[in-house]
C-alpha cells in the first residue's frame, strides 16, 4: 500500500497528529480519539506496515511512536 492510500483515511491522519511528540498505547489512542480499541488496532496495523509507526513492548502494552522515513519520502515528493 502506498503512503497516499494510507494517509487518505482521516482517522489515520488523526492518529499521526496525536502521536507528534509522544508515544501512546493502543488504549490511550483509542480513548483520545474516541474510537473502539479493535478499530484503533486495525488503523495502527496499516500505519505500522506502511512504516509510519514503530512499536515497542512495555509490560503488556504495545507503545506506538512515529517514524520519520515515510514523512521524508512524502516531503521529497511534495
């Protein structure tokens, strides 16, 4: 999936905006954006597979943070 297809979905753009400057768990993101945890997980999977996010494990939580490379690719295109 190309980066433009990934970014076409408004909820995914909201997730990326929310993660600027912080790292969050699935539940924190779901609460902040007021969507269900399963729906959030699906969006996070797409963003992770496209390279926009990385994930680390802290205890029993997955913590998501932004990755810069896809944004650089986008900036070059623009």
